[in-house]
């Protein structure tokens, strides 16, 4: 009798499990996976965003794949991203496990890579103290000095990517550490760029990809795991840079984010190493993204001369030829500001977005999205969606004047959106306005391919030539005069900012 009951119970359990599996919603559609490797064989080695965009055109706003052991859901429409990543951000705000970048290279201390939870909230509170919108408006004096320095550098330097990196680096270094950077070849700036590149290259290798897809490989001892040794070296360099900057900030007469954050109760709950990473993340991420966006602007400018002439006409009408545009002019330069926004849409700097991880099972559009899935906000597919953006491949700033409510993926979604977006927007707008006031941006001798982008999480343009042709000798004289008459005393400037923030 007991044996019979056991058999009946087992049969009912099997039947229940079969019915439960049969009644489950399907995953979103996507390319067919192979056993073990999933869709790894279909991952392109170059321009991933183009292939994913094609999959979205074929399968719809949600595309599911399996990369090794990971379920990946690509989100390719603003409507779906807003619903999932913003409205349901309480369950979509974590991060996948990043073995190379998160664990090996940054010891689970990088704000962008850590899972959603108490540690991330501590990081976010410290950073938000200085990055929220009402504080970002007070950083205009720093952006004023650095954007004047930018156009002055462009009068004589041909390597405009370095000029842009110095601009962004010095702006963030002034705010975070109270230290300006005067030259494009400053050691600390070169070191930051080198470290970021080295760490990124580790995760981009075949071994790096395999470790992420098959985490069991990370159990290999260090002698058999070259990525661990390389990550150790990269982190040691990054930490040395962050800690050096913090020491300079602590001894600087200038108020800065380090000194301001050290008085917060949240800062007293983290180690000195983690604190250095919290400030270092804002400093590092803000430098590369602003510099990359400015490179993308130049790419747009040299291939859309008529658009830039229209922006220059607006600047000349509002500002005139006798002074540089100021932060106060920006509200009266709607077309020029639209050029800056369109730059972010036309060629998304982070075309594949930054991965989220789902914290519990969810459903959308009749599909199942399982807990633990990696959710990719596909910026490229979203911002080049012809159903949202008419003539999406064209550079048309007018679209933002016709409909200011158009969505933009550049700054991310929900709780994991870019914390420095308010500073970044103003930094981009004032530098674009001042470059267009000063120069005609023209293509160089070689043909420019506007689709040729670098490979990585950030995808700025590959090297191309551009001419920064001075609009008149008088404008050069004005730039020199304004630069010489500007108060560049960092201590006074940062003290005035402190008084406004406090």
C-alpha cells in the first residue's frame, strides 16, 4: 500500500512538473542556439550592435539568446526599455556577475559593476551628493575655464581627441580632487587612459569572453589563469592613481568632492580603498564619456556642414562676433543645443548599453524573462528606430525642437542611469557652442566613414582627420584675451562652488 502511494505521488509530481513547464510562457524570440555554447557562434567579432539591430528588426523589441550559460535578453525599443528598466527598476537594477572587470580587475569596488544592494546604495548616496541636478548647475565656472582652454588648444594642436580628453579629465579632476590638468600629455591623464585600455583589453580577449560565459574557468589557479595576473596588474595601477589623487585632494587648499564626501556618514562605513574607488569611478567614467561624445560631434560636424552652418548662424545672431558664448547663452541657443543632443543619438557612444540583471522572474508582451537574465539596453537599436525617429540615420537636430519629448538612451535607464548626466550635458553643450563660434569644422584629406567606430563598451570613432579652420583672426585674438583675463585660481573658484552647494 505504501509503495503504491509513493508511486502515485511520484507520478503526480512528474505530471505537475510537466504541466507547469508546458504552461510556462516562452522566452522572447531570437536566433536558434546550439548545445553548450548557445549563440556564441553567432556573436560578431566586430560591430556587434549592427547584428543585434538586425535581430531586433527580425524578432521585435525583445530578443533572447544564450551565451554560454547565460540567458541574454536584448531590449531594442524605447517603449520596452522604459517599461522594464525604468518603471520596473526595482527588479531590473542589478548587474550581472562580471568576473574579469568586476571581480578580478576592480575587486567588486567599481560602482558601475556592483550588484544592486546596500553597497551600491552607499556608493550612490556619496556620488549623488555632488552630481544631482541642482548642484550640477553650480559647476559652470569649471566648465567655463576648461572649455576656453579647449578652444585655445585647438588653435594650435591637431590631435583633437587628446584635447577633448584633457578637457574632460581636467574638469573632473578639478571637481573631484581640486587639481587642474594643463597639458594634453600630463602623466596622470596618460596613465588613466592606459589603465582603462589595458583592463578593457583583458575582458575583450577570447579567454576573457570564455571566462564570463563559463564562470567555472575562474576556479583555475593563478598560474593557469593569465587573466587574473593581468587584472591584478591593472587594478594595482588604477588604485595607485585613485589613491594618489585622493591624497592630493586632502592636502589641496581647494574644496573638492573628496573633502566634501569625507564628512558624510556613508563615507565612514567604507574602507579607504573603497572610498578611493567611489570617487575614482566618477572621475574616470566622466572623462572618457565626455571626450568620446566630443569626438562624435566632430564626426557629425565634418559630414554635415549645412547643419553646422545653421548652428553658427544662430550663435552669431545671439552672441555676436566679439565674445565667446557663455553658459548663460545656452537657453537662447536651442538649435545649437539640439546639435549636442542629436550627436548622442546619431551615433550612440555606448551602442550596446550597459547590462542589467533581473532580480526576479518577470513577464512582458506575453514572454517570460527569467530571474538572473542579463538584460541589454540596446542603445543602437533604440536610437536608430525608424518608428520613433523619422529618417533615423540622418543627423537632424530639428527633431528635438519639433518634439522635445523624444527619448534618448545615452544616459541609461532607471536607478542605474548615469549619475553625472547633468554635468555631462552642460559640458557637451558649452564646448560645442564654443567650437562652432571659433571654427569651421571641415573634413581632412581622407574620406570619413561615419560608421567606422572603435570596438568596446564605448565606441568612439576610429581615427579620422578633421580641419579646425579659424573663422577669423579676430576670433583667435578674442580667445587669447578671454583666456588671459579669466581668473584661473582653482582655490577661489572651488570655494565659491562650495558656498553654493552647502
